[in-house]
C-alpha cells in the first residue's frame, strides 16, 4: 500500500530514486512522484505523474531533474483523493520548502486540515497526507527534526514518512507507526524505503525501524529516536536474500517465476523441518504447555492467506481434534469475538503488514490469547506482535497475486497440525506420520507438475473467452476452490466464484449454461463420487467442465470437457498440489486476455490500510 524511498549520499539521487521506486511498484501503481533538493540554490524540484512509474520516467525524459544528492520518491495506492497528478506524492507545505512522502492513513486529517485552513494554510490536494506537510510547516523553526516530532504527536492513524526540507540539504527525516519502513546503511549514503528490494542493489545492511521510532539521516550518519525524542541504539540486520530473488530472471512475469519457485520453497521447508521420522517446529517449543491446554484455535487472515487458514482448519482438526474457526481479519476485529485465555489465535500473512490482521491479533492479545503467526517477511509488524512466529522463508513475493507464499503457508499448516496432533495425542501417531512422510514428496511432485504447464496453458487459453467461472471443491479442497476463483478474478477480471460443491444446487447452479466454465477440483478423496455427480449435473446443463483429477483417473474423462492431472498424494495434502494448476489457469487466462498479471488494477501487494 504505497511505496516510499528516500536517498541522501554522494550519488545522483533522481535516477536512483526512480530505480528503487520501481522495485516497490508492487505496493501501488496509481501515480508516482519524486522530489529533490537542489544543492547550492536549495530549491525543491518536484515531478509527478498519473499512472505507473513508466509515465514518470517518460516525463523525466522531457523534463529532467537537475543534479541532487537528496530526494524522496513515492508510488501510490490511492486512499484519499482520486489517483491523479495533484494527489500524487510528494506533497509540500505553503512555502514549498518542505516535502513529504507518506504510506498509511491519517485518520484525523479532516479536523487537522480545517484548523490549518483557519490559520491560512492553502491545500491543493484531496489527500490526508498533505496535512502533514502543513503541520510540519506550522511547527518549523529551523529545526526540522523537532518540527516533525511535534507534528507526529498530533497525528492519529498509521504512517511511514520521509521528510526533506530545502533549508537542510544534508538531512532526511523518517518516522513510522503502523506502516513499514527500513533504513539502508551504505558507504557515504543512506536510504529509507518501505521494503528491502528497493535498496538491495546498494546495501544489505538495514535497520527495521520499529513502531514509534523516527530517524535523522545524513549521508554518513543515522540517528534513531523514539517519538518522545529519546535516543535509541538500533539493531542492524543483514539481508540474506539475493538480488536475483527480486528480479524476473528471464521469466515473463514475477507470478510465473514465483509459481516455478514453489518446488524449491517447499523443498527447503521440508528439508529444514522434517528429518527422517521426526519434524521440527522449535519456534513453538516455548508454547508447549499452552498448546497442550488450548480449547480452540481461531485463525485470522485476509485474501489468499485466509484461504490457507481455511485449509489449516481442516488439517488441524483432522490431526489434532482441536476445534478451529477461521475469520477474515476485518470481521474478527469488529465483532467482539469470544476469545478466552485458552484460545490460540493464529495469524497468517505473507507481508506481515496487513492492517486488519495486525489489528485482529492486537485485539486477541488484549483478550488474553496467545498469538502464533505464519509470516513470510522477516521482522514484519505481525511477526513482532506475535508470541511465536513461523517464517515460511519463501523469499520476496513481488507478483500481487500470491502463489508461493500460499503454498508455503499450506506446508506450514501441515507441520503445525502434526505438531498439535502429537502434543494432543488423540489421533494415532501413524496417521500423523503418514501426512508428514507424504509431505516430503511434494517438492518433487511440483517439479513433475511444472512439466505439464503447456497442457494447462492450452486448456486455459481455450477457455479464456468465458465471461464467468465457477470453482467447485469439497472438504479440504473447498478452500482450494475459493483460492482458484480469487486468483482468476484478481488477475483476469473475470467474475469467478469459489463454492463448496455441495452448495451448487442451492444457488450457483442457476448460473450454468453453455457460456460458463466450471473448474471442478476432483482429486481422489472420500467425496470423489459426489464431485462426479456435480460434474454430471453441470454437463447436463451444457456447462463446460475443467476437472482437476488424480493421475490415473481415466474415468473422469468421459464426464469432463478437459481434465488436468495432479500426482497422487495423501488426501489431506491435495490442496498443495491442486494449487499449481489453479494458479496456472489464472495466469494463462490473464496473459491471453492481455491483462497486467503482476500489477492488476486497483490492487496492491500489501494492504496496510483498513
Ligand atoms: O500479506 P498478506 O498475506 O496478509 O495479504 C493478504 C491478502 O491481501 C493477499 O493474500 C491478497 O488476497 C492477494 N492479492 C491474493 O493473491
């Protein structure tokens, strides 16, 4: 949800700020802008453009920046004010001296704006962000840090900020609460950014600024303070993932690359976690006592992570007998949920920054629950807020459509379910072992399935003209159907619904005719025959059926229009396998329809606003 970058150092800031910003474009792509301080005359120069960063680059070809070694840049996902050039960041104060970029939402901006307008401040945009620039102006008495400090005290909401001022060509100010911000430490240069990929080309030494912290950067120094002004000794982390991880490496899209990476991500997970007949989740060992005594589990998550949580419910209940409910985070936090001291709340989030999930776990914590999270991004807000974190280590996921993070979350749920199963001891150990042993084979099966991608592409392309899709699954693959539908709608804009197949007769069957395609997830399972009946009901109403079935199932060919096969595995693990053809169907349909696969309209990778 918006990406920000700031640079101070010996290099030319403008091209660097644009390049770094492009690495954050997954966070929002409604409009973008760069502002710099020109050394010598101390002027501020600002360039903004509506739409993607490419438009800003085009503008800079006709109106290049003068040299500068201090600047800030922003790529926007609009919250307040339509996406256009005026509402694009950076924003400035009345004097034009102070420039800011912001990620987050200022909840009390209307009252602040009214008060500032009364004092004569002139606003040009419809954004909440602009109040910050004017507030800093109102407090500014030559000390920029002090003015930002006073401003922050008046703001309610979430923000990550970058601030520069033409009076201070050697200073970049940063602050955060609720929205992510890192500081990159270089040689004669320092950076701020919303995420690591932006600065990875320049440095691997980073400070993950914590909530309630701010920093003053010069080219050769970084000082960190609390909002109250107390000096803090920051922890310096070393980023371990490679630059390749944030580049397409020859793939047409990040999504395609990330789908291919799944076999390695899963391999690394099972190799790390399963050794022979034993498996390891040391991160939870401090919670062993609580896990023995918990009465129920509530999983909170959004979007694809929510679907992973739904699979988690089936698997945890099957292996441990602990009742699980799964809640969309934004529902959980506003419905006064019943959370006891013996409730374990699990948060699932790729980014670890999703505002609703973060708020949900804060709510649960306040009610006395222990929090365990499954996150991908190290040191993220949700991870820090949790009592135990299980990192999926899937590497950076750049495509807005979540793929490898999802299958890594599923893999983690199998391990957690097995751990809970062993702790609780209500399911036979051999049944748990069967799942764990089958999990070890999944990475190799992924490799095998990827070899069939051309066949999946053909089926996807030949169905890309349908105006509506239904995805049906049963039991542990009901969430797979929801995930398949979400993938398709978000990157191809085709209306798609994911349903429990048993519910088809209760409404969705009315949609079926020769113009609809139905993806039926029908691997070997206890409900296979029921799925075959569903397929027949669809075919007798002229609907087209793409069936996803287990290798060797020849019989299904006489029912379905197309059949895509996945290898045989333990029935609880089938969501892991069917995920790939579902992702590939969405991908190839999106490409065929000429959609923007990696940056679908209106979306952003991490949703850090409510
Ligand atoms: O970072 P998170 O896992 O918390 O994100 C949750 C959702 O915003 C995310 O899964 C979203 O639904 C994806 N675009 C789905 O592909």
